[in-house]
């Protein structure tokens, strides 16, 4: 893997982790007020072609642990 691709993979991973953690934190904070927070923009992008075998929990937050 060349250095440029390696950097893009590292940056992409960091951005994805930040987005997932922000989504979870906002969801945990908003649940008391009936606010739902989800991240689905990635699924509408060309990068969605890389999603294979992902499981999206649609359970009203039942599997969310604080």
C-alpha cells in the first residue's frame, strides 16, 4: 500500500470513528427529550459501494448501552 493510500485510509477511519461516536453521544443525550439521532448520509454516497454485510440495528435504541 503506498503512503498516499495509507494516509487516506487512516484519515477515513478516524473520521468514521468520530462520526460514530458523535452520533452515539448525541443519541444518548437526546433520548430523554424524544430526539432521535441517526447517521445515514454515508449510505447515499458513492462510498456506500464498500458496505457489504453490514447490520444496522433498527430497534429503537434497545441495544444501545451507556
